């Protein structure tokens, strides 16, 4: 009778990596915890840091290729992270298995970003992988409650934070976006398909008396997850660049939902907040 | 015993005019109906067309001046229309009566655009004027149900219209904005302080595969009033420029709430819709 194959008690984590700093930061955080990782680098989206890990470059449509790589790495858990441009179907690479799944994927994509992400997650689950979120795999990156750094929101900032959370949650129920900016009660900007960076950048084009300026900061950015979303994917993220953007837009700080947002490079974020004179706060989720 | 002063059966309508085509179109529509009008032209906002009517140039803070002018014109009903930049309090002109009202006005302005407008309306009412909406004074400008011009929304457009109405109503409950754009289920843009024109303009900056193009139009703009708003003020408006903007952004058409939006220069709007290949539709309000 053959002995069962020996398994490592900690299996490798497969990171399905889109673009940006988030998948890199997750990979570093997981590796620091001692767990092995491997990376599926999405063609056209992932950045060169993936070369430092066991990896394969693949299109989201190359399902057999992705599965073979992950199984070869003894990986049974996967994590999706990073920016992925909405696929242009006519340019996407498919293998046979990916092509069979295409009609359902197109249908899901038409329903919105979250429907698309839930659909991709369901594929991995169908193929026998456990899909984990960044909050589980890299708990040190999750925003905790309270302020980061030495700056605190003013009473007006706190009122604006409460209003912006109400707006983001209402929008999130409709799968519209995860961010809003409010200044002295006025909603400066709301995020849809353009993303948070573009949303923050346009605040500087509003009339100067309704917003803050880099010299006299006013108003807040709030990011919170959509109530409908699968928290295994697409949690809101802030990092040093977020802080640079909001400082340039004249905002006074940023609030995220404690337990419902990721902070990339926490130490660098705290240093940037202190240097730029911004508050960064994790707020308890709505009851 | 003195006889009462004779009153004309149709009193003059006082138009408190901000910028843009809307107050001009209302003035023309009311004059065509045979009713006399006079205009309070808001300094820094109103356009030169006001010179064709009995008028006074005034700041919103010059309450005595405005009241005296309106009473001198035997005007007991007023209508507020047009774009008014949010006041920069330090530059606003006040007379004594206006100055006494300033603290309340600042407080209202901090609560949002609609709170500010309701506050200004309440001033005129306190001073004995009846405030009427454009829908009452110029009923011919109100969008009716059905399509304008010869183009019809496709089934996909109709689905996008329904989704965009749901978003606009949700946002309106929070006094955020009156407009959203949706394309094949994806929310392209949502209006906040930037206004509809800027919102539509940024759609062209999104990746081309998520939106339409002038060569291949996709997606819809929806405008609807905020459920919380006083319909005497600030109904959503569309005109020829709106159509030119959405054509340039690659959208297929625009839907407004029937009975809850104004169309400036209806004949010109229909001609522009037909020429640009856009649909324009008034949709029944949600039950």
C-alpha cells in the first residue's frame, strides 16, 4: 500500500496579480509571514516585481495554463489583487476551457465590476481552489480603527466623513463606486468608472471657494467597500500615492472603513501623512 | 374711505435670473403667453439678454434693493432660475437686511445646494412673495412622456436608462447630484459638484471599450430631480448644448423624468437630436 504523499502543513498561496502596488505589497506581507507564494501575472496588467517569485504570465482566459501552473506549485488557495483593465473581449487570449466560460463572463461583466469579480472567483472555486481575501492572507494590511500618524480630523472633517460614508454606502449598494469626497457638507465628487485617482484629481478643477487648497486644506476623501461585494476581492485600498493625490487636491485627509480597507506600506503611509499634514483614519463600520 | 388700489388680474412675474439659457427661455415662454415680466439680474451670473426686459442688476445679498424693484414693478410672484455660482461670502454685496440674513444663509449653504435654494426661496416667501416654479410659469417647457425626435432607445439603452434612474434617485436623496451615465450596465459617471457638462465631458477619457464613441454610440445620460428638492427651483434642464456634449462623449441619448425636467428651446432640441442621431426621451417617474 502506497503511503500518502507528504503535504506541507502550509500550502503555497497563489496570487492572481493585476497591476499596481497592492499585489506586490500582499506578496511581501505573506512572504514575511513565512508562507510560500507563487504568482499568476496577468498579461497587460501585472508589473515586473512578479519576476522575483515563482510565476507564470497568462491571460485571464487561459484557464488550463493557470490551473496547471498553480497545481504544479502545490497551491490550493488563490488570492485576486490589483488593477485589471476591463477585458476587451476581442483581444483576450483564451484556451479551450477559457473559451467555454466566455459567454457567462461577458454576461457577468455587463452587470458591473462586482458581478464580474464574483464570477471570476466562482471559476477558481469550481476548479477546486479556495479563494481567500487579502484581509485573511495579509491581516497586517487591514486598516484598524483610529488615526494613523499624528494629524486628527477637525469637527467639520468628522461631519464630512459621516456624510461621505453615507454616500459611499448608498452608491455601493448599486455597484457604482467605493469613494466620495465631501467638503463642508458639499459633495465635491463621487467615484464611478473613472477610479479614485481620477476622481480626486478633478476636485482641483472645482471653484476654489467650495473646496480646500494645498495652502488651506479642507474636505475629506472616504473609501469603503460596497455592501454587496465579496470581500475576497476588490477591498478599497490607500497608499502613499493616494495621500499625495489628496494633498494636491486640497483635501484635509482620508477616512476608510476599519476592517474594510487595505493600507499598502503602512509605515510609509504614516510618514507621508505626517509630512503632508493629512489625517488618515479608520472609522468603525456603520451599525 | 379710500378705494382699494386697482390690481391687474395678471400680475408681473419677477424672474431672479442666474446665468445660462434657462432664465432667458423661461422669460421668452412667459412673455409669449402674454404675461408681463421683470428681471432681477444677479451680478456676476446673469447674461445680457436681461436688458431687453424691465430689470435691475443686484447681488443676492441686496435684499432691500431687490424687494423695492419687484414692488415697483407690481410683482407679487417670483421665479428663481439659472446657474448661480456658490457665493464667495467675502465678496458678496449686502444691504442691511441682507446682512442680517447672512448667518442663516451660510448655515444653509453648508448643508448642500438644495438646502441653500430652499433657504433663498423662504426669504422671498417671508417678504410676501409667492415663489413659483418654471413648471407652473412656463408649462410648455416641461418634458412630457415619450420620445422627442425620431430616434428611439434600443433595448440595451432602456436597461441602462432604468439603472441610471435608480442611481440618480438614490444620489438625489442625499443631495449629491441630478445626473448619471450608464453604458451596458456599467456606471460611467455620476454627478456631484462639477455639474452635468463636466461629468459628460470626462466620459470621453474612459477606456474606449467600456463606452461608446461618436462613431459607435453607446450608453445613456439620465437627469432627474432630487426627491428631496423643492421643485420650484433647480429642476434638471436639457438643451441643445446638452445634446452636443453627449454626442461628443459617445453616448446614444438622454432620458429625463417626464414632468420633472425642463427642455430649453424644444424645437431646436428635436432638430439637434435628429441631426446628431440621438434619442431624447421623457420617462414616467418611478411609482
